[in-house]
C-alpha cells in the first residue's frame, strides 16, 4: 500500500509516522510512505499556498489550485481515496480505516489556517474527514492518525495480528482491562489483580474478559452494541450487567 501525506512539514510527518511497529512494517515493505511538500506547488517567487478569503472573513485560506497541483502530481492519484482533514468532515471510525486498508493507496491532505478553498471539492473527489468534534492547530496530527489507523491493519505491520483483531472497535467491543506485575499494589482488593486472571483456567478467563468488554461497551459506548451480533452467552452476560451483578 502507498500512503501519500500532503503537508507543509514533510520530514516531521515522515519521522512521526515511522516509529516502532510501523517502522518495522515499512522496512518490511508492507507499505510505503511519501510526504508531498505543499509549498512546492505554491504560486509566485515565495511559493505562496494561501490567500485572504473573500467576504471579509479573517485568517487565510489554502488555494484550491495549489492542492490540485500537489495531488495531481501523485502518480495514479485517481486510483486512490483522497482524504482532507477538516473539523467539518465525517468523523473517523474503524470501519473507514478498514475500508482504506484494502485500497492500493491513500492520499491524506493536511489543512491549515482557516481551511481550504471550497472549490477543491468540485475539482477532486475529496472525502472530508474529522477525528472528532474539536479543533486543533493544523491537519497534520489528524492526518497521522488516519495513516496509522489504516496501515496497522495491513498484514505484517503489527507483529501479532491477533492483537489487531482484539483491539477495541475492531472486535466491535471495547477491550477488557489489562493487568501486569506486581499482583498487589496495596491492601485494598481493587488494587489486586482479579483472581480469575491468575487461575490458569482458559475458559473462565475468556468469559471474564468477554463480560468485562460487554460491560465497558454498555456503559461507555452503548451505540456499538446496536450492531453487535450477540450469542446467548452474551445476552445472559448483558442481562447480568443490567441487574448489577457484574
């Protein structure tokens, strides 16, 4: 898979993305990354990428023609989804990342200042995407989130694929709590590792984890349960949760 990040800070973006398991995946040729310097496609002697908006709006707006040139310089750009990071876009979810991971490539554009000239949506088939109902200083961090959430789903990027499958949202449930050494952090019971995890009984541990996942999802992200295909055991656990027994 080919990832193209259109940004004002290509080196910083590349360095930020290629760390840890993602660097190993990149080095193993599971995906490639190219950072496109938006300023290379600017206008005038100073490669200007933005201008003052019409209508007396404050701030600066990125020019549509600059984005157009940057994207169209990417080989076979029309074969890839083109993402623009903007607070007004569709909120990123795991299903979107999964769909993009099956594509041969992905183009992610970082927005800056007061956004982009709206006409870019009439020029290119751009998908506006947000990482949540809040605003950050630029689209660079959101672009990295889109890139990482996508490439980590590629086979061979994360060492153990079971870890990816068990992740929250991939499994359609929030993860159960995790514990490690030491077994006890103090005299209180809630500072000890749950006994079931120390029992060595695989089925009891699996049932406990499933119940904890269902409980966390029910109380924190109940909308996820609306699409979950529950087994009879799941339904019994949910009933127990509703009764306050878990």
